[in-house]
C-alpha cells in the first residue's frame, strides 16, 4: 500500500481505473537479481513497475494492474568518476542528494538535478525527464545523460550511449554484448540508429521500455555559487526582467514564484516585500569575476523593470528553499498537481487564465526557467481529500490545465500515467511512433509499466461495472419503450401489436434492458485509459459546475 | 473511518494528510537505513495512520510495534518539507498505542518503574547517591543546599555505574571553577522524558514538577544537565518552565563553555588527542547546541578535533534514544555500529559526546564491532585536561 502512491492525492474514483496496490514489493540489490526477477515476471505474465522513491506526481510509479513493484533504492552505488572526462557513473537507486554530496567533496557538481534532490533517485528523474536546478543554463536532464545501462522487458541487459565503467571490473560484459547485438537488430528493423545513438529510448519514457540500472552523467566544476532574488509587483515586469537576465547573464538557475505562492509561504509572513509578490530567484555558478559583473547586471535590470533586489540573506533563503517546493501543502492539506511546459513570453497571460479558470480553488503557482525560452509552470491545486465528493469532482482541474497548456502553445510538463493522452504531442509525432514500435518489439506482452505513456485497456472496478450495467439497462429499457412510438414505423407497429408480442411485452422489455446492460459492461471492459478519461473528465466538470450552483 | 482518539486530542489528525510524500524524512531515518522498507520509515508509517483513519487499515499489534521502532531522534522533523512535527506525532501515536493496550513489554516496564520508583530501571532513591563514592568531600555539603546553580544528573548518569564518572567529572569541574552549586541527591526523580516515549503524555508535567518545585525552593537560576532529553522534556511539557522563563536550562557544554569564556577553567597541554564530536540528536536538532562543544575542544591545547560526516544538525542517531534500546536492542545496536563506522573513516581515536544514552550505545557497539576507540562525555574530556588547581580556579559565582 505504501509503495502504491506518489505525491498526488488520488480520489477513490481513480481506483476504478487503476488498481489501488501492488501484489508484491521487491528490492533487488544488483543487476543480476533484477534480471532474474524480470524473467520470473515474464514467465508468469506479472506486470512490473520500476520505482525510485515515488516523488513524482504523474502516476508513473503507481500500480495499474497490481503486480510487482521494483524499488531500486537498494542499488545505489557510485561506480566511476573521472574529472578529465567530466563524468560520473552511478547505480540508479542513488539519491541526487548523495551523488551531489560525493561530487561536492571533490569540487564538482551536477549541471542539472531536480528540486526533489533530497529524496528523488537518479533513475526516477532520468526516466521522467524534466527541468531542474541548473536547467536555466544547461537545459533538461536528458541532455546530461552520456550513457545508460538498462534491463529490457525480456530480461536482456543493454548499454546505450557511452556508459563509462572501469572495464577491468565489469562482470556483465558478455551479457551486455549479447543484449546489445539483439537490440541493434531490433533497432535497425525499426529504422533507428545503433544503441550508441538511441539513449532516448529509456530517458523520459517512464520505465515503459526497460529498467535503467546505471547512468553516466555529465559533471561540472563547482565554481562560486551566488544566489540572487528580486521581487516584483507584476508578472509582466518579472517576465521582462527574466528575459533580459537570461540573455545577458545566463544564470545557472532561475525560478519564479507567483503571488499566490509567496502569500502561502509561512516563512515570508514577516516580509512585506516578498509575501504576496512575484519573486524571481536563482543562482550564478561562475568565476568570482564573472559573478561580480553579472550580479551588477541583475541589479540594474531588476531596477529598470520596476523590481526590488533582495539582500544576500534573503537570496540564500530562496536558494535553500529550492529543495522544498511543496512547503505550501499545509494549506491543502491535499495536493493535485497540474503542470505544463509553457513559452516564457506567454507566462503572464497563462497565469491570468489559470487564475481565472481556477478562481474557486486554492492554488499556488511556481516554475523553473529553461535555456530554450520555455518554462515549467507548476500549478499546485490545494484541496482536501477528506471532503470526498468535492475532491473527486474537483479532480478534473488537473486535466483542465493540460488542455489550457495546448491553447497557449505549451505542452503538459510530463506524461506518466495521467497525461498519456498527450504523449504524441509531448514526444513529437515521429519519436512517438518510434517509441511505440520499439515498445511492441521489446515488450510484446506489455508487462513493463503497463498503461503508462502508451495507454491501453483499463481494468474497471466493480462499482463502475455495476453502474455501467444499470445505465445500459435503463437506457435500453426506456429506448425500447419510447422508440417505437417516436419512430412510428408501420411494420414495427404491426409487429408490436401481435398478440404474442403483446403478451410478452414486459418480459421482452426486461430482456432488452438486460442485453443493453451487458453491452454496456462489454464496452466498459474494453475501454482504454484515454477513453475512460475522455468520458470521466467532462462528467466531473459538469458535476462540478452543477455543484457550485 | 476509524477514530484515533489521541491523534485527535493532540490536534494531529491533519498531519497524515499534510504529508507531501516527498520522502525526505525516510531517507534520513536511522531505522529505515537499517531495515530498508518503507513501512519502517516515517513516510510509510504516516501513510499507514492515514489509511487507518480512512478505515482501510487496522491499528494492530504489528503496527503498534512499528511505532516503537523509532529513536524519536528528530531527524525526520528537521527535514520535513511541510513542517510536520513528526516526533510529536510519534509520541502521540505511542499514546494511542498505550490507549489500545498494545504497548511493548519494555515500555510497560518503564512506565511502571517511573511511576513506582521514580526512575527508569527499578532502582530507588537511595541508589541516586552511589555515584558520589570517592568524591564525598566535594559533594557532602551540596545536597539540597541553596545555590544559584543546580546540577541535574538524570536517571542514567545517577544510576548506571558506567556513567558515574560523568557526574563526578561535572562536580569536579564546578568545584574547580568555584561554582556554588546544589544537587538534588536522593530527592531527584526522573525528569519525565521516558513517559512521553512510552505513551504517557499526561503525567510528564507532574514528574517534571517534582524536581522543579525543589529547584525553585533552593533559589536556583541555572540548571545544568548531563542529558539533553531532560531539557527538551521540561521545555516542551513543563507548564511552569513554559510560563516562568527565569530558570535557565543548560547542557553540560553550554555551561562549561561559559566557564571557559569567564576564564574559570584552565587546561594543560594534552598529548596529541584526536577527537571527533558526536552531536546527540536532541542537543543538535532541538537545543541547537552544536558549537559549544567544538569551542570547548578548540580551547584545550593538544586536542585536535576532526568532523564526522554527517554532523551538527544532520547528525546520525546513536540508536538508543526513544526506548529503542530496550524495545529492539539488536536494531538499536546496529544503528550505533553504523555511527561508529562514521568515526572509523576519520583519524579520531576518541569519540566525544554529551548524552548518557549515546555513551552507553557506543560502548556496546565498540564491543560488538571490535573498533578501538575511547568513548567519552565532554565533561570527562574537560575534567581530564584541567591544569592543576593552584594555577587555575575561578572566584565564587
Ligand atoms: C519536492 C519535489 C520537487 C520536485 N522537483 C522536480 C523538478 O525540479 N523537476 C522535475 O522534473 N520533477 C520534479 N519533481 C517530480 C519528481 O521528483 C521527479 O520526477 C523525480 O525525479 C522522480 O524521482 P523518483 O526517484 O521519486 O522516481 P519515481 O517517482 O519513483 O518514478 C518516476 C518514474 O520513473 C520510473 N522509474 C523510476 N526509476 C526507474 C528506473 N531506474 N528505471 C526506469 N524507470 C524508472 C517510474 O516507473 C516512474 O514512471 C519533484 C517532486 C517533488 C516531490
Ligand atoms: S524520529 Fe528518527 S527514528 Fe523516528 S521516524 Fe523520525 S527519523 Fe526515524
Ligand atoms: S518529509 Fe514531511 S512531507 Fe515529506 S514525506 Fe516526510 S512527513 Fe511527508
């Protein structure tokens, strides 16, 4: 039960389409025991879900059909570091915090790590992709991956990209050679490149194509870190300043906190200049001389854009807060995240629109700026899951934000389970097609993290089945009763007036209803996740509107 | 829905819902570090409480036992993203366990002993004088004497012969510095901390008050402790301490550091001692007293202090706090061994701390691991380094 959750609070209704818990939780300690587990799962048709530390919120790590949870946290070694190659190789269950601590002792750091670094695993973030601390200069995490080792859903061990290891102590060499030659064949069948060129099969695909066991990541020198922070009265001013800082300074990291976020941070209650304001904060990571010049530029830009530069103490405060974006959850107490990847220049408009759409909800908004003109736009919807009805009905809001993103030329921030409907747009048409082809080749029995990214048939709960049956039954009964009169067809009227039909009118109507109910149940049984959501979300939305009235 | 009376009575019913599942707490938890399953870590336990409230789980014997597999080390509290006072929550959960009659036997014993004997190990008031053997001259006129400073030993230091040297060292330091101090002697009773660990939150104030009323009668302004948990308990649970701020509660190192700054203590050169300081959880994370012991060691010539990783507020628990040493001694010992491994990667030959439970835990772990190192309380290190009295000594307080 404990391993079956991520950070999103789900309404009970969600368990009508995904199973509430895994059957078994396992913690393999090395690649070979993990390989054995996968082979066992294939032989017995058991679904497998890889799990880092469950800090994501898009359902990627939760069970959909019960099965086996494979927690990777016991595989957490640091295997290789070479400062001349600026690279480090780790087992994927290691937390970003531990990896950072190791590198910092040697005078290095990571170009990108997530703000969940204290608990998230390297594997979890690499498998999800996304922006993190450092992305403002270095882009998303996927650009920092040099090589990957993974176990495929058929148990083969493969290495993609350039996985750096001490070759003298590599017990898996033979198995990898075999796995890679098999994979090369499949890749060339699909018209794709060599394993060396195709790391993206496993990065950002949520563990649907295999379990990542080792990763080689880029490292950078840990130069002088200087945090900065400024406050603004208006989002438009903040965005203008951010735009100029991005192009003139190229900071290591830059994040914005909207007014509805800062007003909920308890630690800001005494700071008039910050609580309820728009905060732009981040850090420079450069030589002392560059930093000195750049800080001056930031000050000038902020003043020119009607902002207010905060002092060092406050900047360090925001720097340490970068690892705690969920501080505001106490205002819920439950959280429904809704996130998008938006063009930076559209931020003020998107913000206004989001506020308007969610005007009846408690929300807090923040985001990270990337180096390619996009921004993650995190909408934390605060609610109370103990109010079962309103919480369930309000669940549609998270999907509503994904649709809003599209209207403004943005994308959902992540796919995981719940945004599978947007996967094609998210990855791009061609890449998605390739991923789908490879999914079929690598995982023909669909045991690896089923339903995630690619969707599929859902196992509908008993309550929904019953409801579907009743609906089908009632609708066909009413149809059978009213339709002949409405159609007014001669032959139908003649048929219905036969004495035998008249005599068995009600039993027939019952039989018709029963057939209708059964058809409804069949339709539901074969329903796919995207269809279930496409039906469910509008219903919730309508209910929400009615309830509000 | 299941009603959890204690969780509600102490206003904790929202906390399982406030948890963001971020996992910060679990990754620092010493119990999780050993047992490696979520259900033993704080995030997992909080989820279980939530599912019990939701009527999906049961508050059974197994879960009750897991609630006691915890050091109440405050590490989870100190890193919680959403500001949940997790240790408070675990104490209240223990009260819930007690209410349901599911207390582990060692916790029941502690409650009975504190109630009937006034200490945690079924001894008695007369035994609280045994530590004075050999220093009669220094203490004979001190017991229940009116004075501005009181030395509160706590059960472990008073009653465990292994720790008597800690108390003796403190008395010698006070005497050296010319402090006019008092001792409660056989009138000292347990501070009340073990009650909160064993799920009796109601009687802590009364236990604290038995000591505090005496302390007040003696005109004391500063109480010095050998055990940081006593300070935490009085600060959190004693109504009078909360209302009347005139009594100052100090850890041994806070007090000794003050004596050094007042030039009341003088040291002689030590023969190259490399020490490392183990921050006791409560001193570091609750009392924030991390710098004083380091400043003291810096003052003693010939003592070279190296840092362990982790240290200060990120310190790793010794494994003995929160009754874990009696509820699951093997697990407790494994946690202590892990901390000693932190020492072995430093050049230190001596681990210094300021909590009696840490000393006991490390002494045991030294035995089970075979590591050769000296475990000392900061008072023992200081007392051993004092220069002969004629050269030092301060004036009367
Ligand atoms: C406080 C907080 C801050 C956050 N900050 C950020 C941020 O800055 N940027 C961001 O993008 N996200 C962020 N997130 C979301 C989340 O933390 C990240 O996506 C994170 O990297 C997930 O890591 P995890 O180890 O918890 O993985 P999980 O949540 O356990 O898993 C995530 C996905 O990866 C898969 N997976 C896990 N391990 C493996 C593996 N070894 N091989 C294959 N698949 C695997 C899982 O099946 C799942 O689909 C944040 C979350 C929190 C709670
Ligand atoms: S108090 Fe310490 S031992 Fe107990 S749950 Fe928290 S971190 Fe773990
Ligand atoms: S640190 Fe706090 S919010 Fe995070 S999982 Fe632990 S209890 Fe929950």
